[in-house]
């Protein structure tokens, strides 16, 4: 499995960057995540980080070297992250738990599965054509689906997220068969709000992801101006057809059955890195000590230079 991946996040005009993103690859599976901490609630960046750390830890425990049941794993992982956030709030006696959106994509067996909660989006493109896009869990999206634009619903008002008092609602899709050159984009609303779907398609259809992502992020920041939201994107091209290899390319075949490549982005510009909360595993599944060891391995991988890129 050969992938080309590029990820970028900018704080924009906000005091801190609430977004978190990253990917983790086993020999025969790759998991891509993006979470947008909700700034209207305390410690949204902490909720986003908890979500990524807990889900990646679960992935490393289950991808041996593939996920047996992709849809079931994604649903379990999302709910597990939600419970981790609530547990963090209980431990600190918080009046209200921090909240975050989440979008996750799992690639294996030349197929793509995804899950999302909130308004962080996933785009799947082939030769400049949009094959699929997630639908936001917002009241404005609901009004548009019901063909009631007169409702003037607030784009920023979501009806579900991770960390809320009620269990999160989520949508899942897949499997989608992947072809050589297919491109996948996960992004926060700081990108898709000022940049249209047509522009996203045009840029990613003609530029490699290492050039397209910075161009899209710069466009979003320029248009939003001083009041820009955090802008975060991670894009991936499946099975690059060219012989030349870019710095961001890697082969999962180079990984052993027990090894992972884990470029996680928690140390984003302008974003203080909170102390990682003590993780809790699903009951009767993984011990807390096992997940702590896994997260420690992930964090060690972040600090190490990549030795397996080709």
C-alpha cells in the first residue's frame, strides 16, 4: 500500500488552535483523523486531542495488521473517544465537558470506510470528480436538506458532537473501492467555509497534495481575514501512479506486522499542548496500562524522524 500524505494547520485569527489531526498506518491499514475542538466550550482543544489519542491507541491495538470489521471498529472508536472526554471532565470536576467534532477515514484492502460527527468534512475525489462528501450535523444543513433555506439556520450550530451530555449521533459510509490516484481530504470548517467545493476539487485535481493543501489553507486564511477560524486539512493520494517518490510518500509494505508509522499533529503553531489525560479502555477490552503504553509508543514515534519513508 503506497500513500502520499500531507497535513497542515494554521491558527488563523483565533487565540489558540483547537484543531487536531494525524494519521497512523499499520502494514495493511491506515487510519486518518481530524478533530475540531469546539471553541464555544471550555478546552475544546483538549477534547480534540483526547479523541485522537484514544482512537489511535485503539487502532494500534486492533490493526494486526488489519481491522477485522471496519464499520464496527469506527463506531466503537468514536464512542470510546466520547467516553474518554466525559471521563476527563469527571476527573477534573468540570461543570461541562469539552467538546469536539470528529471525522475518521480507514483505508485497507483497497477500500475506504469513514465515520463523522459534527461539521468537519471528508471529500473523496477521482480525476477531478467528487465521488462523496460528508453532510454536516448542523441545523443549517438540516434546513437545506428539507429545502427550507428561509430558516436562516446558524452554520455554526451543531446538533451533535463528542463530549455532549447525550450520546453522539454519527454517519458512516463504505466500503468505497479505491482506484489509483484517488484523493481524500479531511478538513475543518475553517477551510471549507471560505473555499467552495468546486475550488477544492479544482486544486486537488491538478496539484499534488503537498502543493494543493498549502494553497487551499492560504486561500481560506486570506478570504477570512483577521477573523479567520483555525484552518486544518490532511489530504491523501492513494497508490501514486508516478515512479518518482515525493518526500511525503511512504509504503506501508516497509512496515513490519507489529510496527506503525504515526505522524500525529498535536504541536500545532499557536496551540498550547495540554497534558494528556489518563486514558481509559473499553470495559473488558484493553487495560488502562495497555493503552498508556500504546500512547507512549505513539508519542515516541512523533519525536523520531521517519526512518521508513521511501
